[in-house]
C-alpha cells in the first residue's frame, strides 16, 4: 500500500480557485514541518536500532535487557496506524535494500537537509501530494550519499596521515648527506669511535652496556644524549650502536664529531662484524634471507585490489621489513663477550638513570621487560596489548602453543637482556622457525612485524619489571602528565614519531630539547632553529 500526504482535502474539481497567499505560505510551512518530522523520525529510528543491536554488550546477561529491548521495539514498531508508523514500515523495508540503490539515484540525492526540503516543497507544489515511498527512497539515498562522503573523507585523512608518518623529513636527508660529506673531507669525522684508549671499556663487565640497533642518526643521537644527561654516573655508560652499511658513514661521523664524554660510544656496521664462528654467520644470514622472502611473498600475495592496497600500505611502514628490526634477535652473536646488555629502541627518550634497569634481578630469565604479566594474577591491567591482539589465536598453529591470549604482551622499547642465559636457550632458532611458519601460512598467524615471533620465542623467559621503566605509545596518544614525569624511558611507538611534523607538539619539543640548537649541522639542515 502506498501512503500519500496531501496538502489539501481531496477534491476532483480542478477549477477550484487558488488559495490566498497567506494560505499558500501556511501550506508550505506545513510541508516543511512534515518533512522535518519525518527526517527526525528517521534519525531517531536509526539511533534506536543501534541501541537495540548493541544493547547486549551493555547488559549483564542475555536476559537482563530483554524487557527494555522488547518495550523499545513495541514503542518503535507498534501502535497507531498513523503516517509515522507507515513511514517506519517503509523505512525498514527500504533499509534492507539500501545498498541496492541505483548509484545514479544516490549521486543525484540532496546534499543537505535544506536541499531535501526544497525538493520536497517543489514536489508538493507541483503534485499537491507527497508519495511516501519516494520520500523514503530520497532520504535513504541522501543518507547513503552522506555516509559515503564521510567514509571517503575519513579514508583520505587516514591515508594522508599514514603517508606523513612514513616520510623522512628533508632535514634528516640533509643531515645524513652533510655528515657523509664531512666524513670524506674531515679526518676528525673519520677518527675511531671509540678512541683506542677507551676500547677496553667495550667488554668491561663493570660498565653499563646499552645497545641500539638503528639506521636513524638523529634518533640515535637523542637516545644517547638523553641517557647520558639522565645518568648519575655517565662514565659507566657504554653505548653500542649497530647500523647497516648505508647508514654507517653518517652515524660514525656524528658520534666522532659529537662525543658524549665521559660515556663511550661504539658505532659498528653489519659489514664490520668479524664472526669467526661459521654457525653465527649462518644464523644471521638465515634471518636476513627469511625477512627478504617474506617481503617478496607479502607483496605478491594479493586476493584483490583492496587487499593489494592494504598490503602495499602495510609494507611501506619502515618497521615492517626493516632488516635491523629483525636482527635484534642476534644480540648474542653481536656481543659474544658481553654477559648483559640494555636494549633500547631508537625512538626513545631516557628520563631516569639506567643503572636501576641494569641492576634488575631477572631470576634466571633471559629478559626483563615492562608488560610481561597476567592482569588477573599479577594485578593491574595491560599497559600495551595482550597476546591475543598480536597473535591470531583462531589459527590452530598458534592456539596449539598453549599461550594465554589474555596475558599482557611486552615490547622491545627498553629491556634488560641476560645474554649468557640467551646463549643457553633456543630462542633465536624458535624465532626463525615462526618467521618461516607465518610466511608459509600466507601471513595468517600475525600481521607482519618483528615483535609477534619474539612473543612466542621468549614465552616463559621474560620477567615483568616495574612499569615506570617504559612508557609506550607516545606516537599514538598524549599520556597523563604525572605519568610522563615519573617514567624512566619514553617510547614514541606509533606513527607520530618525534622527528616528524605530525608528532604531538609538546612531546616533540621535549625530544628536541636534547639537541644542541647551536650545532652547525642541525641548524644548517633545519633540524633546529
């Protein structure tokens, strides 16, 4: 049945004289009220449907909300036989086929409520009646058009933000080139790092050894400078910066020209490690080979255009297939003469003395990290994510491991590692095996990244340490001011890195505060002003 709203009493006399202007204005006002009322009903109906659909999640049990949901349904759908009820019935019917609307109809739909009312007024003026089905279709098309525009705008915003988080600022490109040039023309930039007289400290067990595996010169400079500034005994600090061949020259040049005395810095490229143990070389090469295979397969494994675009965006993240990210698993091979090391990510800022982290009792475990606890058993809540948010427990390969998905997941950020205990375990081999399994599964075990296989490999070998040692996620959110003040290591995990313009201004200023504003390299490249 079709329902019509007429602007005047039914009358077959077409010769009936026109109404005075005052009556015509009143009729137009009546039409506007009718359209506005119908649209308000639509919006109320949509909100109520959402409440009904999501109500279960707000109720203590399946039956706890049945009464109010049933009552709300009767209030929405029952009663009266009036125009509103008929409109709601027509809306429900049309809602099921909303996605089947002709794209031409959607594109031609009004862009706003004002435009809709103008069209409705035009129809009433022409035909003196309003076809309810036409109203429903037109409103449905308008809402669908608005929804598509909103989603398109949101996608564009997210995409632009994603691109902004991936870009390397011109200032950082400039800095790397300037430092490389300085290395070629200035003998001071080529001087040993560290100087020969400090070389014995590199294996001195009484020192605090801090490792960074990075190709980011600026990030490494801030991490090292902040750790030295925050230390009560900086002469105990020995930094081991591991980088790739491409970044070795600017990294070496920076620390040769910017010593952090009384602390010591060693800069070493992957091409400079003298591994006399053939097994160590083979193990490192196996990891590199597996990451390269994964990168190739990840780009080729596409089921359609949407999947292809998603994988392309994921692969553009610097951390997704960064060899250096995965080579953290080879710390025992990098430092065969060390017993213990603090591992820092490059996107951190140290605010407290690292001596407390160095002296942590690991109780026989390989690693000490923030977040490695069970919310129920150990108290508190997960600081970052749970294992279930990193690993796909619906896959039998993961579920058969016997891991607890509600267990909190630790992250690299700032960890203390017992290398001697690591050498006596098969952690590295397990890590490599699961990298391979994920690739062979079509990347169904987890989203490609270096942390998930480490969560499996180190399971049962990580001791939870005091949460204030590591404050993560500063690349995603602003933390509580008190927590920011109390935390020892600030970790800018997330897309809004402190060297990017998209970083939170307050956090970016805090990070930039550890750079020398008068430094000629930094000022010349526009890193600081």
